[in-house]
């Protein structure tokens, strides 16, 4: 999930494959939801019809879902990150380099996600584990996952105001993002 998240943030082509249309739609929507508060501004097609498979060869970034019976048509795509939802694998081609999160944030996010998805890991190594607590409901787990990614964005974007540069020589002030700072 973190590879797909970083691929979407760094404007790579992402293709979801599954034999279930519901799973395709859910996976595409989940990836967009994890990017909140940012909005994905490129091509987004949760279920691509068979007649439009040539869209996969476009040079622009996308998030597209394709039924797995068309997997043979996707084999020649060299610059597309492919997530096989049925097999649970993510394939990143050799020519694609996905920039992951900076190291302290990457490890913190992995740990936070593992604690949300499998809370028993936190007490698994204790000699005298506390009494087991009830597992979170799916709705609560969804909120906890969203909170992990929202906290990640808060940590990534903290101090962004120091990079804003106001130019006042125009009739209306212009705000420019200064990358070097």
C-alpha cells in the first residue's frame, strides 16, 4: 500500500488488476482516499472497458482498474506499476523508480499501520500480555488508517509556510513556492 501511495504521490502510472469489479472500484477509491487532503488531478478510471485498453499506453499518469482477463494485454506495459488484487502483489518495473517516504516517516507509518491492522503484534512479545481487548470494527479501523495517513501528511508538510515567497511587485500579490528552502 505504501508503494502504491508513494507512486500516486509521485505521479506514476498505476494499474489495478482483479477479477472482481467491486474490488477494482474499492481499491481505486481507497488509494484516492489515502491521499486526502490532496486531490488526484490525472486520469482516474476505476473500471476501464475493454474497448479502451489503448488508454494504458498514454504518457500521462493514471490510476486505472482493469479486469484480470485482460492481463495479457498489460504485459507489454513497461512504465506501469501493476497491483494484482487477486494475487496480492505489486509489480514495479525496473525502469520505474518510486521515491519512498523519508526514512523516519516510512518506518513510523509502517509501524502505525501494522498496529492498526494487527493490534495483537503490540503485545505478542510480552511475557504477561494484558487481557485481550476487543478488535476494532471495520468502521473504526477505517478511521484509524485515515488518521495514520493524515498524521503522515501533517509531518511531511509541516513548515511549508517557510517555503512560500510573496512577490508584491504586481498589482495583486503573487505567492510562489520556493523549493530551495
